[in-house]
């Protein structure tokens, strides 16, 4: 089942796309262990230290995965609270999780407070939600593809969960919640086109309903484990049929993942570099850069300008992208860039005359700019925060820095101390 889990859903996507939802999927099985504790234990079902650690790690890696894992955990948390014989201890554990969680993830929320409170921030690119749902596929294993062989195994799991309802109701609960998340990843339960019309912001904030599968696949595997346990104990031949079925699906999924990665890898013998004039480097040219570390990246520029400061909230992501290409992508190569020891960014350029120019820099409200030794306070900016400055004849110099307030530095100290103390108490109490 572990091998099968690693070859479906979001985890294989990390191999070629570095999609951070894969980390949510990778950590979800650890949360499943805690879901089992919630369902199986009565006196002390909520192991607050482990749960806090899992959520703190996920929050620091990928915030959207944190939200999805929290949504998956809540139904079982509520059910366990109803069942437990020690509700006071349960509530105390929740309070401890909340307090420690603030300390362990404080810098994340502090960043939101620091940047969003004083800046208008552009959204990431907008996607068609309905076009990013999963569908049955005879071969595909990741992203929008739901492998037919896995779907058949899932239908078998639903059937077994219903049949064995009286023998193990927890298996039914797990399968039910898992099925709900699967349906949320499709257009069958929710019309995502209608949802996007009502809440257009979801197209840029959530983007892909297939992300719900990071919860579904983990709960599906947990349900399979429960069903196999029942079959192994109560049937003579059922365990063999079940084991062989899972093994065959696992082999098939692995082969499809391997073929998918192999096909993708075979297409990477050339590199497309996005620069003022897009260039394609063949394999030999890319290898030549090996003797000059970093040279290849002089031609590269990220053209997905997410979370830029904007002066006009009505700008859609495509407008922001166009402005980014105009003021950054097409001009940055004309300047010399250098990162100073204090983290500031230095820009140098030559000018043949005195003129106003738009620098390929981005300024937030907390940014400071020094041009030719003079700190500029009242700046003209473009709609995405590019400073417009007066250049002089000859060599010009600009230094961009970001002012971090004292309270945020203190928050970093609290966050660091919280991790040290939490790990220390975690290890001590577990011993």
C-alpha cells in the first residue's frame, strides 16, 4: 500500500514538477496515524504533541496543504471528542496545540500581517477550476488523472466498508470522508464553473480542485488497511484475493509512473530559457555551461509574477504579468545586479544623459531605495511597484533594502525558541 501510495496522486508530480502539494501528500500518512488514535482510543485519543508537530511542519512547508489536512482532521476530531471518556483532557490538549502552534508558526502569520496589512498584493495566475478536476484515465496516475485500476480498487473498498459496517464502523467513517474529498476533486458533487462565477477569487487562490486528492488517497489507503485487517481475520480466501488485487494495482501504477517520468525526462535534452529574447539551448550547449557555474541562470527569469504589490486592485493576474514583462523581463539584463552582505540588492547601470528611468526592481511599502547615495522617500512608481528615478550621466547606483520592524524580529526569536523548547519537551516526554 505504501508503494501504491507513492505512485498515485500528487507525490509523483514532485519528480518532475516540484509541486509543493506533494509535501502535503507525503505528510498526510503521519496525520492518518493520529486519525487512527482518535478513532480507536477512548481515554486519551488526542496526542496533542504529535498532532501539533505535524501541522506545524506542514504549515511551514505549504500553507494550502495545511488547510486541506486541517479540513480532513476536523471530522475525526469532532467524532473522537463525542466518544472520549475524558473530555477535559481532550480540551486541554486542544488548548496546548493552539498555544504551541502559534509559537511554531508565528512567522508565517507575521509575514501575512507585515505585508498584506500595508500593501495591495496581486493574486497568482487564475485557472479554470472545472478544467482542473480529476477524471478517469486508463494510464495516468497524477494530477488530473484517476487511474481506472485504482478506481476499481476504490469501489471494492467502498463495498467492503459498507458490508463490514457493523464489524468496524471506523472503516466506514474513514471511507466516507475519503469519498467526500474525492468527489470534491471532481465536477460530480460540485459544479466548479458555477462556484468560480460566484467566487472568482478561488481561481487564483485555490486554482486546482485535484489538490483534494492529497487527502483522498491517504484515507483510501487507510481504509484499505482496515479492510485487509478484517479480511485476514474473518475469511479464508479473502485475504489472498485482496492482497493479490492490491499487488496487481500497485505494479500497474508503478509501471505507469515510471513510464510517465521516463517520457518527461526524455524531453529534457534541451532547455528553454525565458529572457528578453527567448533562447533554446541544446544538450551540448547546456553541458558547456557546466564549466561556468551560474552562467545558464543569467538567461533565466521567472515569468510568474505572483504576490507583487499593486497600486490598482482591479489589475487582473494577466495585466500584472504583462507589466512584469514590460518593466522587469525586458529590461533587467541591461543592469548589473549584486546582493550585498546585509541582504540588500545593488543595481548598477550606465547612462549617457540625465533622464527618468524605470528600474527593474519591486518596492513594497517597507522597501527603501538609495540612488546615487541619496535615500529617496517620495517616489513615483509603476502599477506593480517599479521605482521611477532620475539617473545621472555616467555610472549610476541603486541599493534596495526591506525594512523589517522590531516586532517581527522579536517574532522570529519567539518562533526559534518555540521550536527548541517544543522539540526538547517532545523528546523528553516521549522517553
